[in-house]
């Protein structure tokens, strides 16, 4: 992460919130938490990646699609709800706390994701989209752009290849 990317991230953090955990920010002396956001993605050609507390899920530079995702807070009293926009299906129903959103065995790409949280914590997230690279940061409390409440694209037939997610404590 460059200093410019770090500055962009900080400008996206809602006023009064603090970054709780993200492995990328140790070099910036940010406080880490022993708890985290568990992430698991089903990736074209790889299958399920396995649950991880790293900030990053998916792949970049490989041209592979995310096909399904599971998100769950570990050790935090917060619920997480999410919905994915899938190739030839559109938006899926909301699921929560580790449930699968997306498909496996159907070769369908996730094109976008929307995340919301309840409780003391938020999620700051951005997506890596085919041909576009990393997009702007969004929070589970609402989008920086009121016209788009999700990360990724719809109607453009582009795959969401990766997500970066950071836990924020509500201010």
C-alpha cells in the first residue's frame, strides 16, 4: 500500500470511527485487534480459499472470478449482512454471518457486493474489478457515493476479482 492509497483510505473512514484491524496497516502503527472478520471466497479454478482474517480475499493479476463468498465476525458482537450481484441472475437475497452468497459449480461470476453491519463495528471495503482495478472505499454504514451503495459493477459483465475489507469501530 502506498502513502497515497493510505491517505485515500483514511479519508473514507467515517468521522469518529477508528480502524480496528487490518494486516496492511501494521507499518503505519495502527492498533490491531485479536478478533477479526473471517472471509472465505470460492474462486474460479481454486474452489474455496479457506477462512482467513487477512484483509484481502480473492485474487488479482490472474483474471479469475470470485463465484461465492462467506463473511463472519469472530469475537465481536456484530452481525454482518451481504448480497452479491451474479452473472445472469442479478442481486441475490441478503444472507448473514457466514452464509454463502453466490454460486459454486455454475461458473457464474460475482459482479458486485453490498455489505451492511449492525452492532459496534463497521466494515470499510473496496473491490478489484476486471479491467478497472481497485475501486473506491465504501463503508457498511453507507456509500461515499449516494448513487451507488455497492462495490463492483452491474450491467457491465465484469467480474469482481478480489475484496479488501477492514474493521472499523463505530465512533
